[in-house]
């Protein structure tokens, strides 16, 4: 019985072997013009330089300079596509990209097997050129031209026409038509072929983590010259599909496709008939910033592997990174380099990433010569504390140190001081200049109309010292700021608040004394800081610069983002302006209005944070911004699914007009040391008649209309004119009060009591209901994510807007055509240009005044807080 079973098994094995041996070999039917084969073919997704070969429209989605070297080797003798190729593309910008490719192809059978279709598959050199136009984030088209040379035969070039259409970040469509050659005629033994391919790629998560794609390819062949289209051989439609999973710099992809094959006689290897087969492939790619390597295999046509492909990509755009910096890398934060709100927000985002890295994070805070305001320092300091709470390490280095520097450094677990440095922590001060005496000597009088007793922006010109009300509010702000600073230092260093105040009064402290008093942890030279940090963490360390942004692109189109719209510096009419050499920023009402409209209508925008660091300025521009903030907020309340929520984050200063613009939404964040409030209006009238008299200059004005020269510099107001201007600023103030009362749920009388130009610290403003909560950018972004229904794990970019103009942009603005006759800005500029120029002496004097005043028109209501209110 056992013998019979063994005999039957042996017979079955022999028969199965003979059947397998007798199985008809399947040779891949592939046009030689298809080029080097590859395991994964991308017609609609990301693309690279080798997309010249697949869909030239994808070149528009490839950034910068891109180089790909790839090869394919057939393992099965009947698998075609072996060869080596190199491709290079360059995105020129302006929606234009181009590239070239060179390939050496060996599509014949391997292993010495006779190839019945050898004449149709000779060794070929293929040279390609392609150009693409359009925006790779929205839509693009491409043209590819390919020349084939087989021995002495050089046929007419192939033409590829490609299209690309992005459906936001969730779908992408690619389509390609290939005419091989352009006239679709046979050249020698090389048949002509027309192929049409369409592919749809879907990203269900809205990013590149998971990608699914499906498509179909149709082929038509002209085997003989002169055939009409109706005589072409239809090779059928061949469906295809692929899947890709990506994480940072790793990518695992798989593909399955139906292909056309030629069945061969197993004895003679002559062609028997055409058929279809299914083959699959898998590929692994690994990237490290600007370099990417991939390898993959095909299977399905034979009994084992059909072939394998390798590729290397070099690009000026980051391709991802497999892993992140080691534990021993230390990042240095130079806070003296922060000169603008934009740079501050970039540092805050870096600290967010450091917090997410947890115990891997080691930071050295270089707190020398910090020039930030107290609210900005408080926001950075809170971020450093969160890094420590997440398990990271934070160290600080000081030299000649002021109180601001030490306040920030005190958040570190260890504070180092240079042996030649000292702690010059003398306390806080706020200095104002009063020009009334100077202007009296010049013969210039300033009439200040203001609402009301706390509105002290005019006192620089109208008084020789502070008013009682201004003194009161300044003292209160200093008290609140000093209390916050000493409390935070005391908590960080394990001291009492009273002791910290004593140490401030006893300053300066030398290095040895500072260490003895427990204000610093060690006295070290600059070159010893790395060694000291290494001792603290128990490892050898080195300084490294970590990337500010994620290195790999996450989406096809515009990535989902939170817009941080900056209102920075004085608010002026018209468009924003920058004085690069002075680092001075003016926020134009028209610019912010246009920006808010753009993000409100952008489907990719998931939320808006209005970041205000402004003492105010033009009342008109402030109201224009308020209106657009209000419209954005109301649009979200009406339809939360289609409109982004908006909240306000206050920086160092958000007062007067800076507070006005914040009244358009229902939630405002501030720091305890933020300067805010100043609900009031002021207007200044300069009278230079006394100066002109001293210079021997006489004026005479011809006018039509009783008040035509009401804004003139050459005489004081009449009582009637003063009454008119009083009524004007009263209307603006009443409107200001109404905006705030509507936003804060208070009566106009309550707002008036809190207003009248009164400036508050963030601490007092929260108690009085003028702001809602303490916090900064982090808290504001978290709230708009919550209101927008964005999950905590979903990645969102933080995009700071408006986009900053470069020096080239500013130069082009100056050299460009004058468009000053359009819009409100043009009318204002035209009016100013029509006014007679001031005498040189007065022009020189005004040039020395704060720059903000030069951009605010005279005799018009301004929502501006006191000119100099810095606390050092």
C-alpha cells in the first residue's frame, strides 16, 4: 500500500514537472520606445526627472534641479525593459520646467534564447527632451520629444502630450498620449504605436502618507508603413493600480498591471499567439534630504522574478529624511537675531518642534543682547518651560546681561555666565521725550485734540512732562510688568519674590557673586559651554542647526494650514510698507483686508490667527481691518464647514488701533505683560506760523470754501474749526466704543469708562474683560484647530502672511509704473503731493520724530497709543 502511494506520488511529480516544462514561455510585449522599465510607474502623483519618460506634465511639480539615474535588469530571459538611463530637469519658475534624458536600451531576450521578435526589439539609444508649463499644485501640461537610434536607423521622433490636474490634496489626474513616432508609421522593423493612458491617484488622508492609484492604458499598433487608422492593430485596454505608504523618508510601494504578452512555443520559441497576463511589483525607497535611493522587483510572467530595478535621485529640494538628529546634537538659539514678529514666530515654531521631540531635545539659549518686548520674552520663555516639561534639556549662556536677558535665561535648567561678564539687572524703566520746549523755541505750536484724559499720544508734542493720568497708567504698567518678571525669576531659581527684588536693587553682580547668590550655575568661557552641557547630559555633544521645516513635501497642492496674519508696526492707510535698512514695518489697511479675504476664500485654510503687535495708527485703516476680521468671524459662525475660524493673538503691544482690529472676533489672547487697551482717539495740528515769522517767510492763502485750509500748517485752528475737529474725533471715538462694546458684551458706557485712552497691562485687561485668556501663538492655533474641527494628530502648516517682500520686490515697486491714481492710497498720496512742501528747517526737525507720525496724515483722527512706551 505504501509502495503504491509512493509510486503514485512520484508519477504525479514527474507529470507536474513535465507539464511545467511544457508550459508556453510568455515574453513581454513592450514597445522599445517605452524606455527603461521600472517597478513603479507614476503618471499622476509626484514625479521626478524621469517623468520625462512617463508624463512630462509632472515636471512642473518637481522643484529646482533634479537628477535621476536608473537601471533595470531582466532576470527572466523573456522579460524586456533592460537598460540604463539618466534624466535631468530644471524648474525655471514662472510655471515653466524643462529637462533632458539619455537611455541605453537592451530589450532582447537574455540567456542565449532565440528571440522571434528580435527585429522589433533591437538595442536602442533614446534621447529625450521635455518641457512643462503650468502650476504643479493645480494643473499643468507637458510635451516630450524622443529620438530613437537603432544601428543606422534613426526614425522620426516620438511625441508625448501630458496633462495633470490636481483636485486639491485628495486626488490627482494624469493623462498621456504617445505618438511613437509622431506620424505613427513603421520605420524599418520598428512598428508605429499610439498609446493613451489615464490615471487617477487618490490620497484619502489629504497628505502623502497613503496613496492609491488606478488607471488604464490603450494601445494601437501600425506594423507596416502607410496603414490608415482603421487598419491599425488594437492591442486592447490594460488596467493598472498601485499603492504607496510613506513615512518621513521611507516609501513602500506596490503595483499590479495587466500587460500584453507573446506566447512562445516551448520547443522552438517561435511566436504562437498574443495573450494577456498580470504582473506585480514592489519597491522600497529611502531618502535623506537631497538624495533618494530606491530598489524594486517585478514578478508574474515567469516562475520567479521577472526583473529588478534600481534608481538614485539627487535634487535641490528635500526628499524627506529617514531618521532625525541624534541625542547629542545641541541646537543654539540666538535670540539677539530676532528683529521682527516674523522671526519671533519662526522661533516659536522651532520650539514647538523641539517640544515634540521630547528627551531628544538639547537647546542652548544664547540670551545676549535680547531686544524683544516683555510679552515676546514671556511667550518664548513659556515655550522653553514646555520643552523642559516634555523631557528636553535647556541651557542658557550669558555675558554682559540686562534684566531682559536674565529673565529669559532663568527658564533654563542651568545658566552659564562668562568670567568677564556680569549681571547688570538694574530693574525696569520707561522713558518718554517731550518736545514742547524745543517746538516753542522753533516757533511751532501743536494743538492736540484727544479723547480722553488717558490718551497721551500727543503729550510728546503738547507738554513738557507727563500728565497725572499718563503718569498713573505708566506706573501701573510698570508695577504689573515688574511683578510678573520677579515672580517668574523667583519661581525658576527657587527664591522668594522679595529676595529677587533685593538682588535686582543690589545689581550689578559679578560672576563669582552671581554664582554664590544662586543666580547662575557655573562661570565658563564660551569654548567651555559645550563641555559643560555634555557633563550635564552625560554625553559628548556638538552644536547642530536643525531644519525649520519638515524636509519632505506633504501634499500635491496647497497643504492645509493655519494662516497667521500679521498686523505689525504702525497701521497706515493704503498698502503695507517696509524700510529694510531701519527694520521698520508699517501695516497697510488695504494689504490686510486683501489678505484676510484671500485666506477666508481658500479651502486649504483651516483657521486664521490675527497676530497683532501694533500701537495703532490710522483710525480709518483700523476700521477697514476690523470690518474684514468681523466678516471672517461671521462667515465662520454662519458656515463652519466652509469658512475658517479667526481669533486674535496679541504680542508686545496691541493698543489703540491695534486693539480696534481685535474687536472683530470673539476671542483674544494676550500675555500678562502685553500693552493693550488705549481705546481713544487723537489728532494733531501743527502750526508753523511762528517759525515762518522767525525766518522772514510770509504766506497768503487764496481759497474757496470757508474751511478749505483747515488742514494747513500755517495758522492755528479757529474756535469754529476746533469744534469741527472735536466733533470729527468724537464720531470716530463713538464708533470705536461701539465696536468694542459689541465684541466684549459690554454697554457703551462701560467701554467708555474703560477707554478714554487708558493703556493696560495684559493682566489688568483680562480682569477688566478686554481680553479673554493668557496665551500666545500656541494657544491661538490650538483654539482655531478646535473650532475648525481639526484633529490633534492632523498636521497643519503655520503660514505667516502677508508674504514678506524681498529687496528685489521693493526695488521693482519703486521702478514700476505709478499706480497712485487708483484707490484710497492713491487719493491720499495725491493730496499730500498737492500740499506745499515744508521749509527745510521744519522738515529736518520732523525727520527726527518717530517714523510713525510721518505716515499718519495731519488733522485726521488717529487711534495711536503713546509714542514711546517701551519698558527696558
